[in-house]
């Protein structure tokens, strides 16, 4: 059970208290022992929010694009959550940039909740707790959640497991490196945007992307478009929003949204089981002589990890003791 103080926070958050939401996000982001219980407690209130991921290399203008999108969505009367992922500070461990700097005009808007998050060592563009924060924003009642990744290049695949629509933002200068990035970014894109389209090479990059997409496997329910934008002038942003809305209609109509969310929930379950088993196993290694001996053999190079793993999994007595301990630990 949740501690009374945390349970009170959850109740206040579900009633619309933004301060309680912020404190719960901090608890979940800090991965406190009660974090799983918090997420379990709000599970019955999720499922309403639609998540838009905005990703791409550093310097593509993602923050400005998200800021402009937020303005158009607020004009429609929609309530927003924004997760802006920044590089981790080497000094504090927190995010280098702050939400006040990135989204100043929306910071005092009660209909927009902005949270800056640090990558905390993640190599996939999102911290591992980002999806949990999306869940809290959903439970809070946000209509849409915008997730802007840190911008780490072709490894930005975490966004696929978080967003319903993925917008990949590139700039004309990316023309020389697009061959290296296409194996990652182009494959995850639902919508492609060439931002800073007032610069030389924008049309050429758009044409190159369209040619690449023609060679890629196609979905019968959606064809990935390539749009042009100049975010600071709001050029192309209304068209981007219209395209995102079309993608949402397409993904819902084809049953793909339900399939993606089912796959996402399955992956979350497996990841949680894996994480908890790993923690239990590490604790057991410290107390079980058989596991400690196998680990020492691997560390010293006398035993390869594959043989050691097979040996451990073939030891019925060891597995019996392990699962007995798991049962006692709950």
C-alpha cells in the first residue's frame, strides 16, 4: 500500500492539482520504491491522452516546433503535457536546460504542464522513466502529451515505445549525413519535417527523403509525408498539425493504434519482470555460494558467461531456492 502522504498526493493529482502532479513526477523520475505503486494506483485513470513524439538530431529546431505546435493546440482548447528531454548535467545530474527557458510563453498557461527531464545516461533519446511520466500526465487528464527527445541521432528508438505519432525533424544541413541516419530515424517516422526550410538545400533534402521513402516498405493505411517548415515564423506548422491529425485518424481507423499500445503494454510488462528479476538475482548472488562461485569464475576469465548461464539455469536445486526466495520477497 502507498504511504498515506503519497496516497493523498495521488488523490489531489487526480482532482487536478498541478503541484501534486509535479511532486509525483519527481518521485517516479527518482525511481523511489513506491513508484510502481503510484503507477498502479493511477492505472484506472489512463488511456485518454494521445502522445506525439518529436525527435531528430541536435539543432533541428525541435523545441521551437513543439512550442509552435503547443500554441495551435491550445487555440483548439486542448489541454497539453510537454516532456522536454535535455542532456544530463555533469554537475547536478539534472537537465542542462530548463522548461522556463524552452517554453516561456506557455509556462504560465494552466492548460499546459511542462516538464524538463534529463537523459540520465539513456542512449535512446529518452530517460527510462519518460513513459511513466506520460502515464501520470494522462491520468491527470491531459488531452495530448508532446514528447521532445534530446536529439542523439540514429539511436533515437525509445520514442517508438512511447509516442502514438512520431514526428522526425531534420534540417537542410542533414543532407550530407542522411545516409547514415536513415536506417534509424526514417524507419520510425510517421511524419517527416524539414525544418529551417528557408535555408539552402531544403528542397533538395525533401526530394531526397521522398526518394528514400519510395524504396522503403509501405503501409497500406499510411504514406509517410515530407513537410517543410520554418518554425520561428510558424510557417508549415498548421500543415504539420493537420498531418498529425490525419495520421491519428488513419492509425485509429486501421486498428494500428490499438496494436501499438498492446505491444507497448506487453513490452512494459516484460521490462518490469526483467528488471525485478535482475535485482533479486543480484541480491541472491551476494548470499548464494554457488552463484558467487560462477560469477567469480566469469570475472576471472576462467569460465565464459554463456556456459555459466547455462549451468545456472540447469541447476534445479538452485532455481528452486531462487524462486522460493522470490515468493517470500513478494
